């Protein structure tokens, strides 16, 4: 049973819709002052209310929210965990529409909830042609979540849409290994493995910056391999295909410093610029590059001397410190979104 129905209307029509809708519900137009929205609560008959709402031409789309929580990250994660079983065996994406000011970004919500789903069920991230979408509608201090069809999130597959599976075959991730207590390292490693295998990157490099404890590193490598293999086995089972990601260990200085002219090096660190500041140049380089290397730190961060060798240094989430696996998921989702845009532009010009 829904806990709320949230509807998007043509801008300026929210009050008309709210006043014209004759249903036994608590109806509010422009909740918290946000125009273009109508929210229905405490309905006696949710299906009838939804049916009547969708008869109105002023309504663009509507969602029956399955979870209604406070707009706080922990609450969002708890709700997503409860909905995760609906994504079992599915290709999925997370989409967040955020209204108001919050201590997190929409990208961070997408990344954290996506990583959580991957850690709970066998599913695959697919940002171009998902079977289902975990939709997060945030209105001020309230959040509404549901598993919806991709059309609701504007993700219906179009003919000739770029193939990101092919794109990610040229992506290498280089990340400083997180070496901590054995239990936390194993849990983190498994999450990392599932994330990188789900996106289908060609190679994951444990990028060493200094002498490291061999036993701790071995535990992390084993955990990443276990996480990746569990996701790989599910891919083979459900999709009849899959390629196990390559795992390597290398000196990050040489990995980045030995770049060729056809390599695109992107470092993700807070000292960088935002994507919007460099979008045009970044898209152009992504179209031309034969190999894309994404470099991420962990507890210490990427050595600053390597910034000179990078094509771009990007701040994923200004003012927010992301966890190791969340930063990885956010970086991959950002690159996937940019790749879709770059490839689409190239097809349009062809």
C-alpha cells in the first residue's frame, strides 16, 4: 500500500490540480512552496485516487511512494534496503530528484543507494537501459521512494542509444587500497568487487603509493575478488554472458606517469574543479580517448604530484567527504552519464 502519491504538474497548475481533484485524500498543491508538485496523503482508496489524478491533463506523471521517510541519508538507506528485494536479478538505476537544501547531493544519494542495493541483492547497474529504477523524490525534509518503470524517470530506451557496456571496456580504475582491520577490509572489498564488476570496467588496479602490509593487502584483494566473482556468476546465470574483471597491483606513480597520448587520466580529489566547469572539454576528450583511467584515493588520497599528469582533476562532491566505495560508485556513475552524453553527441553529428 502506498504511503503517499507525488505528482508532477505543469508549472503553475499545481494549485488547480489540488483544488479540482475530488478524492478522499489530504491533497496539497505546491508542498513546502515547491511549484509543479501535488502530494496526496491519507487516501481512503489509493488506487482510485491515483486513477483520478492521472485523468487530469495538467498532470505530467505521478508515483505511488512505497516508502516515506525523513530526507536524511541513513533513513534513505534504510528505505532502499527494504526495497532492494524488488531489484533482485534486475538491471537497475537509482535516480534522485532533490528539492531544497540538504547536506548531500543527488549524485551521492544515487551512489550510496546503488552501492547498498548491490551489496544486498544480485542486481546490475544499467544507466542506459534499466529494467527498473529506484526513484527517490525529495521534497524539503521529506523523501518518497519507490521502484518504478524506467519511463517514469525519463529513461525509456531509444533506438540507437549509446552502448555503455562497450564504453566501459576501455575504462581502468586505479584506487589506493584501504588497509584497515580485517573485518572492515573484507566487507569493503566485497562491496568494491560487486561495484566494479557491475559496471563492467576492464581492469581494477590496487594503486600502491608506499610500502604496504602484505597480509592486509592480500585480505583486501581476496575480498574484492570474491565480490566481483559473485556478481560475475550472477551475470552468467541471468544474462548468459559476462567477463570477469582483471585485478592488478601496481605502483600508482608509474601507472599514471606512463600515460600515452591516447590515454585520458581523470583524478577524483577535492582539490579539483566541478564537472560543470570542464564539461565541454571533458566530453570531447572522452570521445577521442582509447583508454580512460580513473584514479581515486582512499584514506590518504592521490599523491598531489600526479595532478600534473592528469587531464582532469574533478571534485565529485564539493564539501562532502565520501567513503571509499561510495566515491568509487559516484565516479563510475558520473563517467557513465558523461559517456552517454558524449556518445550521443557523436552519433548526432555522424
